[in-house]
């Protein structure tokens, strides 16, 4: 018989990278690049952690 393999984990680092880029761009538009960078990092990290928690249950 064949054993079922566990599904491959999903990569969530892209959310952090895209959050940093989008946050810094929005921060430049609003003349607050540091706040935008931090907000983008926080949002991207929250999405990455959420995906990790969902992936851990599979």
C-alpha cells in the first residue's frame, strides 16, 4: 500500500515582503515612509502567521 504524504507547507514569506513594499510605497505617498514600512511589516507578518497556523492544522 502507499502511504499518504503530508501536504507540502506553504511559503508565507511573500506576504511579509509584499507588505514591506506596499507599506513603504503608501508611506511615501502619505509622507510617512517609516510608519508605512512598519504597518506593512505588521500586516504582512499577521498574514504570514495566519497562514502558518492554518497550514499547521493540515
